[in-house]
């Protein structure tokens, strides 16, 4: 897979990166906290980044499928409230771990469990974060995102299954296209 234009907006405010910001490969995930497929993908993507020796980073963008997931939008707002306190990834993990508990009262409890202001995570207080979630959603629509999870690897839509080995193959192809190095060689700075 040849390297294309940079992935859409990984440097934009409000987006949440996991892994080395200087990684040569960026995976952008458009996701929904109420989506069971996103929940299943989360540990796979985390393991991919953790095992890539700094060569891959993950960027989360919100794409709440509010028509089929009634709590997806409010969960996205709660994640943004947590992000404002530097706790996006802990909230991300908590929302997926408790995916069947995403009511406003639940979101407040999740915020409390992370030591955050519960009133900023749900209800009127969370509305301060609506523009960021809407911007992600609109960007997703512009890129043709229709479901979750949607992954873009260096700007190219990934259409395979979200399985570790399949993703490693694509990442290896991307790294080779960048400069011919493997993840370990990239980390060590050699050929």
C-alpha cells in the first residue's frame, strides 16, 4: 500500500493520540463508545501501537452513531470532558469496559471514578464539548465514514478485519514505503 497524503487531521485540537506523536504511521479511528465492534477493536489497536516500537500511533475521532446507539453522543461528550482534564484514554477505556452503563448518571459515576468533575461529564455541563464532537462527526462524513470502527492508515481506508496480524502486515507495508525500515529498525535509527 503506497503512502498517500497525511491522515486527516491527526494534529488537530481535540483529537486524541495514543503512541509516539513522531511515529511514521498514523492510524485514525472514527469510533463510537456504544459500538460493540469498536469495543472489540480497542485492545487490538492498543496492542498494535504498544508492540510497534514507536512506529505507530493511534488517533481517536468521534463518530457517534446516535441513530442506533442512544448513548453514543453523550458518551463522546463525557470523553471530551475527561480529555479537558487530561484523562481521555482512561475514560475511553472505562467507557468500553462499561459499555452497557452509559446513561447520564453512569457517565457522572465514570467521571467520579477518574477523579473528574461529574457535572462536566453529562447533562448541561457536557454541552461545552459538543462542537468538538460535531467537528469529528462532520469530518468523518466528509471522508465517507458510515459505520464504526472506520480506520484510516496514513489516510488510506483500511477495509480488512481489525485483527492484530492483519494490521501488522499493513503497518509493515507502510513503514517499508516510508523508508524501507522495519518497526525495530525505525526505533533503533538504523537500516
